[in-house]
């Protein structure tokens, strides 16, 4: 693929951030963190607590957590590598906020995710519903040191 590339990512614990930063450096892409206006605490992220913030957000399909700073102008990018952890088999709601706040018409989006045990297929289906105007490419679960190799291969496809 040619054109300008953006690596946009949300990371709650730093795992996805690490992969995103490696990918951006290796591919020469710009980097944008989808950072919540109200940062998540450890208690917020306790998925075993049904009243935790992350559980409440994921149980409400309409929830759209606010993003701390606006996304860059998408008009300058041709391809977006979109990274996030898998929560409840899909992307976190803040990723939906990002997708719904930008114009991705004619853009190629390639998702990547990190997870302790879930696959990326549920997120791939969900992402397409939130942003149907984009050209979606197959995503990848990155739980090791294969982030750079995967990104280079995905961009050369």
C-alpha cells in the first residue's frame, strides 16, 4: 500500500501501546493515541466487577466514552492501522467513539488487537458496523513479538 499511514490505538494497560509504537517506528507512520478524557483506573478495568466502569461501558452498546484530544485530520491519511485490546470479544467502546468521530470514506483500515484469550473476529465484525464507509482489511491478534513483521506484511499486501 502506498500513501500516508496513521497508527491509531487505544491501550488500557500499555500492551497495545507497545505494539502500536513499534509498528509506527518500523513503518514510518504517524502515531495517535485514542486517550480517554477520563483515564481508566485499575478499578475501572476490573472486568470481574459488574459495576466497574469498563463493564458498564461494554454492557451499554450506545456508550461512547469521550476522547481527550481530537483525532488528526483523516484527509491526510490513506491507511489507518487501528490497535486496541479485546474487551468482551470486541473493541472497547472508546474505539467506537473514534471511528464515529472521523470520516473514513475511502480509507483503508487494518485492525490489530491484543488479548489475553479472545480472538479478533468478533471485533472485526463490530468495527465494520461502526464504520461501513471504510475499506476494511483482515485484522490480526498480536500477542507477541510479531507486530512489526505483521504490519510490514499487511501494508505490502
